[in-house]
C-alpha cells in the first residue's frame, strides 16, 4: 500500500509569489492534515480536511489555505510568500476511524528567497 | 495556546545505554502520542497512549501516560544506532477536531560510537 505522497519534494520561490503544494493520502484515508515544520517553532498544525470540508484550523494567517478533492487528495496554497514561510510542509492522512493514527508524508521543503 | 515542553532538547549517549525523555503540558490531555522523525522523512508514530497511568511498550520502547494527564515519558532500552533521530511528543490540538495535533519541540537523540 503506497504511503502519503507529497509533491514536489523541494521548491524555491521568491518573496511575494504564491505556491501550491500537493498531497495524496493513503488509499482509503479520508482525513488529511497539514503541518509546518521549522527549526524555531517546530511542528505546527495548519489545518485538517475530511470529506472535502475543513474541519479544524491552526493559528496561521489567511495567506495559508487549503482544499480537499472528492478523491481525498489535498492541496495547500500559500500566497504572498514571506521569508519566514521557508519550512518543511508535512501532510498527514488517517482513515477517519476514531483512534486511527496519523501517517505522515516526507514533506515538501519550501525555500523563500 | 497549548504548549508541550519536551526535555531534554538533545541527548548524546553511547550505544547500549538506556534513554529517557519526557514531555509536560500546561493543559490536561486525553491522548499522548510519541513520534520519531528520521532525516528527510516525516514523523512516524511509535506509541499512542489513551488512559492516565497507562504504560505501553513497543519493542525496546516504553511510554507512560502520567497520572496528572499533564505529562508523558518515553524510555528506550539498550539503544542501537538506528535509534538516532528526533523524538516528538504530541497531543490533541486545543482547537478541537479529530486530527489536529500539538507537538513538542523534540528531543534529538545522538548515539556516539
């Protein structure tokens, strides 16, 4: 069974641009969450989607948005990039059954110059 | 918001030694999770704890859910080179929902030859 797949693996963008990251969950998983990982702040929760609906949101500005498609694939978008947005963005999926564990992808490394 | 204080920040140990790390919270948690992250990969769930006082093992790893529900401990016995990595504790994000997690800043485990 394929794991959580994130594309691209690495991305370099310029300040002010926007970026879209993609996540394909494990087959059959309906819940997808996104996290930002930086050396200073660690792993921080961005948002969670279940059946195409945002179910929970972390404390990030509106420049960070996401969506989920009917096949459970998810994208996150960051607009008007800032230098501080440089981070590893991790996607995680779970089946949605109570207590089922989160399975993380290997992330997209975003560098903003 | 919620904060998870994880200690120690780093550990330098010899192969074969036992390891102990802990995590404390400013809030009561109903679930404690321990993850490990290897370089270039996403976090992988090691142990999940769902009940105060619970002691759970996974091979050489043992984790405990503190009685106060504000702390948890992870022990690794007889460390081996593949134990190197970053260990994170995590608990449910305070914003509610089923899948958001709050993570500690991590304990870097380094094994000296």
